[in-house]
C-alpha cells in the first residue's frame, strides 16, 4: 500500500498563520509596538485565539522580512531603533539598487516604460499624509512609493534581484515610518520626477546616480547625518 508523505501544514493552519502574520506586519508598521518591544508568542496566541505553533510560524515570516528580530534566549522583538541598523540597510540598498536600475534602463522594453510612467503618475497624485494616519505616511502613498521604485527596477528581468529588493524595501519601510515621527522628512517629489525622466530617457548613469542620492534620505532623517559619498538634493 502506497503511503503519501504528510504535508508540512494543513490548509487551516496555513490560513491562520497568514492571518496572524498580516496582523503582526500591519501592527508593527502602524507603530502599535515601539522599537525594541517584545513580541511574546504566548500573548499573541491568546490575543489572536490561535496555537503557539501558528504564532511562531507567523513570527518567523516577520523576522524574514526584517520587521522583527529573533534574539538568542529572549524570543522575538521589534527591531531596536539603531542608527547602525538603518545605515546598514541604506548601504545595502545604495549598493544593489542603482546597479539593478542601470540594468533595467538598458533592458526595459516599451511596456516597462509605460508602467514606469503610470507608477510615477499615481505616486505624484497620492497624498503623502492622511488625517486618519497621523504622523505616519499614508498607506496609499507608501504603496504607491513602493510600486514606483519596484517598477523602475522591473525592466532588469531578474527575479532574484527583485526578490532582494522586496526584502530590503520592507525593512527600510519601517525605518521610513519611524523617521516620519522623528523628523519632518521631505517626501522627495522632485527626486521621483527626475528618476522617472532619467529612466525613460535611457540615461543609465544619471538614473543610477539619482537613485543613490535618493536612498540617503531615510538614514539622514534617522541619524541626522548624510552619507559622505553623496549629497541629498534640496
């Protein structure tokens, strides 16, 4: 008699884990947890009415996105507000994304050009702040911002590089939201417009340089310093 291999998780458990993951991700992004706050599996399991196994699975996903840390012998916690951490994230993005953008400008087709133009139009027309979200960037603007930056890179045609961007973006988005509470950060409307123009003009050098400069904004807002290699546009 042939035996089937057991699945790693039942559909019901997977659905519950997805729900807890979405709850945790949104709560961390909203600022419901302060930097460094513990994420206690027992409390979360009781709050969400699920098992510890479901909560731990969701927490591992949140850690994988850079929205929580797994601390030896101390469980899970929201990342601490560390200048060094956000400088590392910014350095990684400055190292990777301009290179990918250069590839995108060189490889992107006409459909990519149309998507870049549409993504920038949506970003430019979306209010950065909403009265219901207080000092945080609005969810609509944050998503339009993510889509614009990802669309710029999608012309590269390399799914591994785009997955790397997705993970770095999620981690830096938390920093950006915290920056909105620590300093009146400029949204960079002109920088986005110049990025679009350089990309669509197929000027890879200018596009890559503009993106490297643009990516200094969040660490500068968080630490009060600019990277010595770049200057942020006014």
